[in-house]
C-alpha cells in the first residue's frame, strides 16, 4: 500500500513539475502540489526505508541522497524559472537526476509492484 502511494505521488510530481515548468506564469498551484508531494515522499520514504535497507544498504543511501538533491534541484529550478534564468542544461540535469532516482527506486523495490 505504501509503495503504491509512493509510486502514485511520483507520477503526480512528474506531471505537476512538467505543468509548472511549461507555464510562463500562474504556475504556483503546481509548485504547491510538488511541495505536498515532497511531504508524502518523506513520510512514505521513512516507512519504506527499512525494507530497502534490508535489500541493499548502499543503494538505499544513494537513493536518499539523490532524492534530497532532486528536491533541492526542483526548488532551484522553480526559482530560476521565476527569474527567467532557466535553460535547457538545467532541465536536462533535472531529468537525468529524476531518472536516476526512479531507477534506484525500482531496483530497491525489486521491480515490485510491476515485476515479480
């Protein structure tokens, strides 16, 4: 159940981030959705942490660090967008880090709930 919550909010985060970055103005609603997703990730991540730690402690620490960096990078991206300083390199870095976090999550979950 908690894993599904984590996955659903990951999808919500991706969609709201794309919406926030694609709008020139009036994106504050999507930024707030992103921030709510951070809180859900924090709670569900704490619950999932012991399970991931049992599977692979090093990858678990790597995912936690990458996820924290991703949250910081998202917030910096929104700040850069507000100042009209956002560029393609910044977006690419954000996308690569997001893919890394997602892959680490799938590896740590053992492919569940998608693969058995």
